[in-house]
């Protein structure tokens, strides 16, 4: 699959930037006030709402899975709930989402338009589409007037003379265009690529192919999905640390951007930054660790 991007190389360097949780402080409000409540209501998880909320927030905000596309994230949340003893003891009915799993495995682009088309042959996917559309409706009503993090404007302004810049995100394009336009950031970027344009890895590959040397490309993001996208094309990666976004952007302005333009970024400096992100985003939730500890305690 090849996506067509209205992009033309103009400068020696390319900087790709994630949006939610990276440029805008929208991850918490979107997931806690929109995604999670809609999921609990749509899938009738009210009886285990405490555990559903813990699972949703862990997957989407506080783990290595942060930044995952909404459809695989939904499956990950349901799998965590299915394996949690407290949930099983309450005899809660957790959807297995078999049709969604099959659809994900066969599609490189995971967005509502593709899902809508798939419902023609797989009507069972209509329920997931309704969930996703309800999420979008909730987000459009709730997420307004959230400004970019401090130092973002300064960072983009400082980078723009030497670097082409694009948005690489798994958020729907219409939401991205609204948020970037609302806060005067659209003029800094040539392309706003979202969910409908494939994975972030595909976006970066399509935009940067045959245009830039690998160490002339930098991805800025707040999750390991952003790091993997950068790694897929051997690009540099700068993490915006969840919980320390402001200081991360300040560090980018004062330190990292200069190193990138001087080609002194990769190596020990970048690895130190990635290690800091690893410390913030664990692989397993606390209840899985607790269960493992209990098993060890009970062992003879």
C-alpha cells in the first residue's frame, strides 16, 4: 500500500511530531472523560467500572502501550479485564471481540472509514464502529480550548528555518486539523497525517522516503509507538515524558534541537532519553505484578 501525501522536500532536515499528549495536554481528558466512559457505557461494564477504568487508563496513559491505536487498545483492555480475578469473581461479561481481532490482523489502516467499509461483509463489526463513532462525538464535545504545552510554539518556531515539519499521529485527521488550527500551529507543518493515513511508521516512511538521510529525520512523541515509528526508518527520536511535558519541551528547545541539527544526536544522548521514557511507562499493570508476587509467596 502506498499513501499519497501532498508533501515536497524543502529543507535538509525533517521533524515529525505526534499530537495528543505530545503537543497538546489532551491525553488525560480524552481518555478519562471520553474514551473510558463511552467504553463502560457501550459495553455495559458498569458493574466493574473501577477495574475497567484502571485497565483503560493503564493501557492508554500509563504503560508501554500508550499511544496505541484505539482498536488494538480496546482489545488489550478487554484482555486485561478477562484475566483479572476480581472481574471474573463478579461474573462480568467481557466481549471477546473476535471479529475486530480478525479485521485488525488483515488491515494496515485502522480507522473508522475502513471499519465502516468492513461492516458490509462483517455486520458484527457495526457494534465496534458505533463505539468508535460515539468516542469521536464525545471528544468533539469535550476537548476544546486545550492549548499546546509551554515551549511548543518556541520549539516549532526555532526548528522551522532548518527543518520541514509534519504531524504524524493516530488521531483522526479532522480532530488534528481542528486542534492545530485553533492554536495557530498549522502554519508550521506541511502535512497533518492522522489515523486515516495508516500507521505512524507508514506515515513516516511515505513522507521521508528517498528525501532525507536517516539521521536528518527526527520523531517527537510521548509513547513507544512513536519510538517504534522512528526506529522503523532509522530516524532519531525525542521523547516528551508523560508528567514532565513542559520540561521536556524546554529541554528540546535548549539542548536537543541543537544536537539534532549538528548531527550529534544519536548514540548515548538519545539512549539516555529513551531510558527515561522506559522508566515512566511499565509493561505490566500493578495488579499483574501483585498477582505474580502472591504466587511466589504461596509457592512451597
